[in-house]
């Protein structure tokens, strides 16, 4: 008996320390209830103790402890504090924290006297230290970058998710309706991974990115691999102003940050032998385009260690419910270098409507600083190279080189995306979207459209019916056939067109050849941006009956080459035959002084067009690409030389036109200004149809390239200069009016002017019709004030004709409305 007692005593003495020091493990994820997106850097504590952890970049936390309390608590600025019970019977348990927003950062403010705010001192030091902490001030750097991008349809109603057509992908919605689940009910439609090597050199500034591997599921467009990379998709917090979807927002550490933001020192902690200050910031003014969020700034170096910021919910921006930016920096060789980056965007027409959700996560490894390469390595412009075989890497390659392993959900998405895209409802959404955006209806190898030109009306043709289209990429990705046939029920004449274009090469440079022939009615005195005469909207919204049409038989052949991104040249041979219609006649003065009439005129030209936009970015690989802009002016030079006696050409002249356009952003609060300056001259004798017929607008629809108060065929020049200024105030004034603030209307103002002359010889080549004249009394000018962003898609402008007044006073003032989808 004594032996058993002694044995038990020894047993407890031996194992008691282990029992007392037993390790409990609590792990979980902190996320927002609103969009199920992870919340980084949130402190999680066991209640009644000092034991806890901070959530990482992805919102995950883990606590290992020998002590347990009754509950565990997560609290974060801008969110309601949440406590959850701990099960003391479990050695390991998962506890997630869905935090509910309390409406941004509208917490009780601390009143401080001038000069007393300690956060201001920290911000000023951070701004002063930008020169050394901004990586773009290094002599050179390079790193390996891994990008992962996912787009999902979200806010899908539960009744829709339960429909039979979605049964094949029911796993996507499994277990995501729980309040404590970190997943959101969504339908993924593509996911992309990209691995690349990025190089930067400061003097001269050069960037180069080599895409090593790219895995695209759900979309067939390799150009996404380029735009997805670090070259274009990067937010630098040290820039004074940050562009997000072409909206300029001030950085919370800009030179004028204290003008735009309020700052609060929330906390300080001692990490890795230095103090880290937690600063909360929010906009000073309601509905202004600026960020709100938190950043953690290191003492002494005054570099940003962590950043979490988003757009305030009342920001004057459309179709975006939320934008979140999360960045984490590591201290590398005396510089704070970005190590992780996440951009999260929730798109939707309204806050509760079905929309789509985009998440881009980036990580950076193998960082090298101040080891520049030869200039030849970087090449002339910012260069993105997709390596051969980048799209064909094996699963084993990705498993080895992927910076972060895929979640179980992401693995399932890669396997099931083809099934998702084969669903009838998915194809329907894609087809409708393409119809709305491109104007064409896809039918296998052919696309019918544009739908806006199928039926129209004008005084010359009466009701006009048109059928046309083009071959689709399913037919060929290397060449395209297009054409149309139209018939007017009043004039009883056919009009038609046929065209062909083909790629010669796509890499390393784009080269395209093409030929077109068209015989149709045209409005000669119209801007190149105006609605064509057979557009259904123009038919309904004309201010005057359309009678001054000209039949133009147009034949051309061209060769186009993109030398590098931003520099495009095009050579064209053009033959045109102009035939007046209706009461219009081509009259001229004969040698004996009598008036003669021409049935038509012929002209043949050789043209060279050069378009240069330094570092301009494009999306797309086909014939129609989308420019996503450049930070530099765009220059366009058009030169034409007539080919007299060639292909029936009648005239001998040279024509040169130069255009410069750009967007000026001075400070975010004042909006932005677009400008366009154009000048041209013709050397030689030409008739007025070949002169510069300044673009008018005889519809109620706004045309940003036209003189909106000018008539068609009103002014012509053989040498001219024009200028246009468009200033968008972005709600600068209307945001201050309480009753109008919620409408999110935005003010816009424009002024346009043109001056030109016509020499005597050109006035007699063909006599001007009674409606046409030269700008003999000085420059023409018009101005407008308007409101845009009405119901997010409309704008209304009031226009004033400042000189060359028309006889009726009412004709010198007018309203135009327009459609625009702008963020």
C-alpha cells in the first residue's frame, strides 16, 4: 500500500509541471462582416490577461498559451469590439472574428490645442524621411514578384444560388453563409497567377519586367499577364498623389497631408528594438476623395511598416462599394521595402446589387538594392516581356515557385472554372456585357452590329435600314473581314462597305495591313467623335433636319506599325470621290468668269500618321485595344500629300496637322483639367470639302470633340489653330451643399476656340455654299457650364456662343446632354 502511494506521488510530482505548462492553441481569422475580407494587424487578447497576438497580413492569428480565460476579444479602430467564448476543454480550437463596421472611422475625437497633436510630429518626420524611404529614390532595385488576382460575382441572392443551373458548382457556396465563416458567397469567373522579375533604375528612369510564368483560368487574353504585373499595378504610398481608377487621391504622407487629413495617435509598441507608432487618419472634409485608415510608422527611420487604408463610404466615386489597400514593409539594407501588398475592390451599380469583387495580392522576394544593370538591358521605354513558355508552366513549377500556397477554395476554383463558364447563365451574362460594351452580338464566327446603326432616319434617305457585322476571334485571331449594306426607303439607294485587316506580326512589334472600300452618305462638317448619320440616337435628337449630306466613295489601303508601346505609325493611300446631294451643288468660277457646276470631285492622298504617347499602356491583343492612358502628353502628327493625276486625283497640295493633348492634375481637391491644342496648314489649291471643316454639332447630344454651338458646314479654314479646355471639379462646390451632397453631382466647365483663314485662291476653287464661311472676324469661341454624374450616367451642359452671333438670340444658347460611365 505504501509502495502504491509512493508511486502515485512520484507520478504526480513528475507529470505535474507538464500539466501546469500545457500549451493551448487558439487560432483563427479576423474579417469584416460587410465583405468577408480579411482585416490585417488586428490585436486579439485573452480577456483578463496580457496574452494575445496580432493578426497578420491575411487576417490570421495564432495564440499559444498555458493560461486560458473565459473569452477572447478582438477590437479594431472603426469596428465594434467582439468577444467570443473559449472552450477550456479543447487543447486546440479555431475562433474567427467577424467584425462589424461602425461606419468608417467616425469615432469620438480627442480635442487638442494647436501644436499638441503628437500624431502631427510623427507625420512630419515621416514626410521628411520620404526621400530615403521611397524605393524609387534608390539608384536601382530588383525583385521577384508574385501576383494573384481573382474576380468573383458577389452578392448573389440565396434563391439564385439554390437554382438547378448552379448545382454543378454548389461547393463554392458551401458553408459560407455562417456569420463566423471567413468566406463570402460568390461565383468566381477567373483567377490568375503571375510570377515575374522586376527591374528599376533611377537615372535615367527605366523599368523592365520579365514575366516568367503566368497561369490564367477563365479568360483567354495573354495581355492580362502584362498589365497584372508590378509595372502597372502598384500603389506607392510615398507619392504625393495616388491614382486609383484614374481618380487622384492625396497620400496620407503627402507634402500637404495635414491639409487633407486628420490624424490620431492610437498606440505605440516596442518591436525589434524600436518603437512603432499606430496612427489613425481620416479625411478632413465630407465626401472628399481621400483615404481613411491606419498606418504604423517606425521611430528613428520614420518609415511606414504597415498600412491599411480604404476609401470612405461617402466618397464621390461611382460603381465601387469599397476599395481597400493593405501593405506590409520590411527593413532591407536601411530601406523600407514593400514585402506584401493587397488591393481589394468591390464593384457594383448599387450597394446591394449583384456586382463583382476583385482581389489582387502581391508578394516580393529576392530583393536586390543598388545593383544597376547596363542601360541596354532596360531598353528604351518601360518594357514588359512575356517569356516563351510562360503560359505553359507545369503544376510542379508552380508548387515550387509560388510565394504562397493556394487555399483549398482556390484549388477547387482552378479545377471548376471551366464548368462555371459553361453554365448558360454565365454565357448569357458575358454575351449581354459584350453587346452593351462593344455593340455587337456574337453568333459563332460572326458578330452582328453595331446595333445602334441598324435603323435610323434622316431627311435625305428617309427610314434607313442597315445590316452589317464582322468576323469574330473564333473565326480568326489574325485577320478580320467586315462590311455592311444599307438602304434608304426615301432615296431608294443602296450604300455599302467592305473591309479587311490582318496582323503581319504580333511580337516583338505589332504590324497590321488593311484595305477598305465604302460608298455611303457622310456629314463632312462633323467632328470625328460625332455620331454617324445613321446612328439611332442622332436620328431622335437632332436640332435641325439633316439635309447637308455628301455621298463619299472612299477606298484605302494602309500599313500600321507599333514600334514600341506608345509609338504608332500608319501609312495610307486614300482615294475619295465627293458627290453633293439634294440642293447642294459644287459651283466654281470658269476662266471666262461664268459660274460652272461640278457633278463630283476626286481626290487621292498619301498619308502618314504618327501617334506618340510616352509610356502609354494598352489592354488587349486583338485589333481593338483599350488604352489605359499615360502620364505624359499625347502627340499626333498627320501629314498628307495629294497624288495629282494618280487614281483620278485632281489636286496638288500638302496638308499638315499637329495635335497635343494631356490631362493636368495640380491638386486633388481642385479636380483635373484636360486640354487639346491643334494646328494645321494646307499648302496648295484645294476645294472646301478637303479643307479643315471645323466640327459642329446639330444634335442635343454632347460631343466633347466638337464645337457644340457651331453648325455643320459653318466654318472652314486652310490654316488654323484651335484650343479646348475641359475642367472637372469633381464635386468641389456641390459636395459642400448638404441637400445636394448625397446626389454626388460634379461640376464641369469648358471653353473652346478656333481661329483660321482661307486664301483667295481656295475661296474660288469651289465657291462656298451660303452656309459656309471663313473665320474672317477673328477667333470663334464658346463656353459651357455643366453637371455630370447625374444618376451616375448622365451629364447636362449649358452652352454659350460667345461671338459670331446667330440672328436669333435663342440659337446662341443651348443645352446638351450626354451619357458617360465614369467612376
